[in-house]
């Protein structure tokens, strides 16, 4: 080949594609070269082959990264994916959509559930979990692996099949799109690199979610749709694929119904016959599956998530109210529409602040009227309409301003990712030869890659920008704990008053000691002649043997005023040594020295006393002490006391946990947990819920 041809590998092909000379799904340049001289075809082929070599390398790295991330991830990462996993488990293990059994397990329990006809169900649409359950059944039947004994192995296999593999196929289709519709190499490399590494779909490969499958389905629908609309290739298989995957996108993202309508409208205008005979029947397959599985799960046609805000969400079961009765953090819906708009665009969950590559998409959309000769102009308009209406839809839901909850992205918009990637092509094509755009694009790409990889081990965490803004004090969605009724200087929250029915109120707390033997602590009130004094008896059992019994006299007004033990303890029975006093102080502190207890969150605790849970407020305190000071055996320890406080039990304590840590290494050295097992109050369960 003559020397001057070597530089022609970088030639840019025209826009249009000849459908007569190009295979449907093979990589191709964007023009027909069949009639060009051989000396012109060779450099174009050289350039195309080189690009596909780069694409294959990028896809290989993406596959390796995704596979590694999945294999190193933990299943059941959040309430969102646990809700779907619960349905998968229940369908295969029990043959039902009811998740009552699996929801009882603490590591499976989810807040994303509803109470319907006396049973719990996942609030997620059942079609996708049903399909995953089919995969799980095949895995369990063929390999013997199951979610009970092999949760990691089963979850990883399923995630590779439903997340990673479809995503890789979608990226291949994006490569085909940029080869067919982009005009220069910078644009092609930029869009493919962004799709592989710079979108917030990447971390969601690690979790069972609807956003990944919706985004890949959108790509699977977009490719045949573009072939029909832009290339005028009216083939049955394109109508079939467009119909099936456009509807599958709708079934996984409700607002994507607009996308389905747009595709139907364009294709019906292009070819009414094939739209009716091929597109519509193909679209009916996932649609029928959606309503059939929904009817099987709910007994009706309305999905459970459309009941948000009703009694199905706002239930109370066994004394535990639904999370949605008192949501926490971002779910509290604190922001105004203007603040919400800002944080959804350029704030802590911002589309453009977390993924600056979409600034290029925004510029491309704003210039749509000036882009008159680019083949992607119709798709640009479709992307604009979809983005504005879908974003407006979520902005209008003022009762649900939670940014998608505790997640690394504005996840409700993630299914639009392929539209935004393709929509930046016209702008890049026009200005990619400019140095300023190359620099801007590279900086945006690097920032987007960082945002996509920051939560790579767990997508159910706040974005890096959210964390930074919170640490700087610019935002705060945390709810301050409810203050305690009085300053709490001791682990004993209250002193019960004797009555004629219960002359000696008592409570018993039981749990294993450090040596494995059963430890029981009994607190009881003894009669006292003086009204302002309370005499309590503390009895320690080890197994069935009493190992210690002590009595303490307490000045009740001083105790209720939140005074320290040295101020409310009285010694009416004579002189006691200083050591005995210090031992009494330490008993009431619950730790080696004094420290006020701080209030915590509200929690519900199940105990042997009754079937219903007790509503408790957490409280905790910790102190550090040095053992064997100034000797070779010197050790600094941290003592921590965690309390579950409730006014429904004598002495106000339902559970107490004492932990000891090595201060330097933070290693847990010992932990003793005592929970109430008996009490004098005659506590009975509330009326059980009727099925």
C-alpha cells in the first residue's frame, strides 16, 4: 500500500448506512463502501477493525470488573433487594408469594413489604422476581445449591445471569449504534467508554434490582427501533424485538410506559401492518406476564406499590408499626420542590453533579433545533420528551421526595441511561475536533467514572457528594433522637411503685454469661416505711444458684430528678465502707465510672413476656479505663452499655448489653446480653391481629 494511505485509517465515514450491503447485527462503518475504489475501502476497514479491537478490550475489562465485583459482593445488601429475594425464596421453597416465613429472619427482613389479607408480600412488582425464581429453581434442581445454605453462590450465579450478561449484550449493541450513527472516532470511543465505566448502572450490577433490567431492556428495544426508524429497515424481527423489549422496560419501570407509547406511535406510522401483526403481539407477552403474576400475587390487577400511603403500607403487626408510619432519614420527605429539583440535578443526588458526562447530553439537547442534518435528531427529541416527562413525574410526587432512598444514584432515572448516552453523539460529532471539548469531555468522564466506582461494593449507600456535603454541615437528614424524660445517670430507668395488687414489683433479666452459664439478675422493690425512699433488692443467679444478694435504699425524688448515684443512694442501716459505696455506685453506673446515658432511636423488641413487641427507646453510654497503669500489663479498655428502655416493664428496662473492647485495636473482648424473661406486672399481649 502506498505510504500516504497509512493515515487514511482515521478517515471519517458519512452518516447513512446502506441496508442492502450491511448485515443486521455485524459491526459496520456508517457508509456503504461497495462502490468505492479498493484503495479507499482498505483504510476504512483498517479504522473499523482497530475500533472494534478497542471495543473488545473495553468490554473485556468491563466484564472482568463486573464479575469481580459480583463475586466479592454480599447478597441481601438492602431492604430493596431483600424484598425481591424474599419473593424468590418463597416461590421456590414454599410455592407462594407470601413472604411471612422468610421475613422472620433478621438478615432477610425488609421494610419494602405490604400487609394483605393477614400476610406479608413484597411491595415490588412480581414479574421480575418470578422470572428470577425460575432461574433459582433450575440452579437448585441441577446443582443442589440453595439460598438457605449457599446464599453467596446462588446470588452470584443469578446476578451474573440477570445483570452482568444482559449488560454486556447491551454494551455490544451500543458499540453497534455508535459505529452506525456516530461520525468520528472520538465520539465513538467516548460513548463506549462512558457506557462501560462512567454510568451509575455499574454498581447496581451487584444487587437484584429493576433498574438494571429496565436499562438493558431499553437498549434491546432501542437498537431495532433505530434500525426501523432511522435506516428504514422494516424487518419483522426488528418489530418483534422492539415490541417485546419496549414492553419489558415498561413492566420494570412504570414511567417507561411513555417510551412504549412513543415506539408504538412511530412504528405504526412507519408500517401499520407489521406493527399490528408483529409489534403488538410481541408486546403482549411481557404485559400478560406482568398482570398474570400480579393477579397471582395480589388477587387483583393493581400492583401493591400503587397502594403506597394506604393501610397495606401503614400497618401494625405484633406491636411493630410499619417503617412507613415513621420513615427515617431521606424518607422523611423534608425538602421543598425547589430544593429537591436542585439536589436531583446538581446536588447530592444530582444527575449532572454525579455524572458530568450528561452535561454533554444536556448541551446536545439544548442545541436540538440547530442539529438539522444529523441522523439521530429524531432520537434526540424522543430523549428530551422522555427525560422531561419522567423527571416531571417524580418531581410532582411531593409526598415521596426521598431521592430513591439510601442509594448511590437518583435510581428512578437510571433506565434513561442509554438514551442519554446516544443523545450526546450529535454534539460530540460537531465539536469533537475542538481541543476545549476534548479536555471538557475527558474531565467529565473521569469524574463520572469516580462516581460510578465509589459505591462499587454496595450501591445501597449514599453518593460521595452526599457524604461530603453532610460532613461539611451543608445538609442533614438525620432525625434527632427523642430526648429522655429525665437525665439518665444509671442503667436502671425507673423505680416501680408497690401497690396492693403487686406489693413487691420485680423484673428478671436473663442471658448467657461469659463462661456460657446462665446468668439471671432479679430486681425487686421491698417495702419501706418512708414514702420518699425505695428499697430495692438485687439478686444474682448463676445457673440455679444464688451467688449474691444486695439491698440498696434510694431517695426517690433525687433519683427521678436525674441525680448521680452518690446523691440518690442512702445508707440508713449504719456505716458502710468507702469501698462498699464505690461498688454500689459502679453497679448503678453499669460501668467502672460515671457517664451520662445518651438517648437513641426507637426500636421494637420481642421478649418471652408476650407475643407482641415492646416499643423501646435505645440509650447508651461508654467510658474508657486503664487497667494495671504504668506496668508492663497496662491495657486501656472501653466499656459500653446499651439499654432498651420501656415504661411497660418494672424498672423500665427490657434489655441491657454490656460490651468490653480493647481501646487501641477496637477488638471486642466480651459481651453479656440480658433480656427480660419475667416481670411482676402481668403484662399481656395486645389483641392479636385477625387474619
